[in-house]
C-alpha cells in the first residue's frame, strides 16, 4: 500500500515560493489527515472519505492545545484544512494523474470575525504598563512600582503597531534603513525578507509619538542593518505590557 507523503507535497509547493509558515501548516494538516485515514492508496481516496473527515474534525476531533483547552476547531480552521487537502490532491493529480476527489467537496463556510479595536482607555493602560512594573505589595513596607528598563522599547513597539497595523513578523523583519524618521514612512519589503503575508510589501507611516520613541531607541543600536526588534523580544514586550494593563493581546 502506498502512503501519501506530506513532505513530497511540501516540496512541490515550495517551488511556488510559499512561505515557510504556510508549508509547515500544510505539512502539519496533512500529517493529521494521514494519522486518521491510515496507510491507503491516494488514488483510492473518495469524495465521501473527505466529507467524512471534515465532519469528524467538526464534531469528534479533540485538538491537543498547549493551553489544555479541547473545544472544537473553529470554522476558519476547518476551511484551512480543506485548502491544504485541496492543494495536496491538485498536486497529486497533476504529478501522477490520479483523480481529485476534493473537487466535489465544497469549501467549508466561515464568518470573518470583526476586528475589535482597543479603546482609548485600553491604549493608555497598555502604554502605562510599558513604563512601570506591576505594583508590588509587601508585608513590611508600602506598596510600590518601578520603572521598566525596557519601557522605551516596549512603548515604541506598541505605538508602531497601533500606528501602522503591522503584523508581528513584519515588525520583527524591519531594518533601520526601512524607516524614514523624518517622514515616518516605513517600507515593508516584499517577500520573505520583509515578513509580509503573501509576500506583499507596502508602505505605512509612523506618527510623531512613535518616531520620538524610536529616535531614542535607534541611537542605542549600531549600524543601519541592525534589526529593530526580534520575535521573542516583541512577544515579551507586547504580552508584558498588555498583561500589566489587564488587556488581552493575541499572539497572531
């Protein structure tokens, strides 16, 4: 019996210049599917098999999340599974001439959740949390707060995200030369080097407050090619600030 190979599909999709994150997602989805269907011939997979698999994901599958939560997969996640399977069978059909059973499986529907913006009070609370540590309460002395050593950096990151709407990977891929401190223009580079989703670069702009913060921060960096931030540092800064302010900050 021939077992379909997610790695082979990933290799084929890599030729289409998809991002590493997309390839990892495809491979992870296909491995889950393989674990479910077992060692079967790809050419023997039917439309009914795929319909049954998607129904199983909606109702009976228990995700293994780091948080320990086991609530059902979101409709958008089910749609992502369909996209990965569709990509795999289209590739297999082209490469080996096998039938494409997913052609008769309609893409699962999902509603695009509205993006909830921060209120003015939430923004002020996050910025304040960038500057000060959480209030300490001790038994033998008065409660107190301390300034954060990373306060200016974290404030600059938060203001940049609020002004530009950059994604995390786009922010972490910025170079000093990508930012014009006079005009506030930020150049998000095309392709993987810029971290742009779908490789679509663009220009966005910083406000005066963000530029003042970065002006101080940039004086501490060496060389025009130095990165403005790293992924781990971005995560620490955002989650620390939002957590200190009592505001939820999603990691995506």
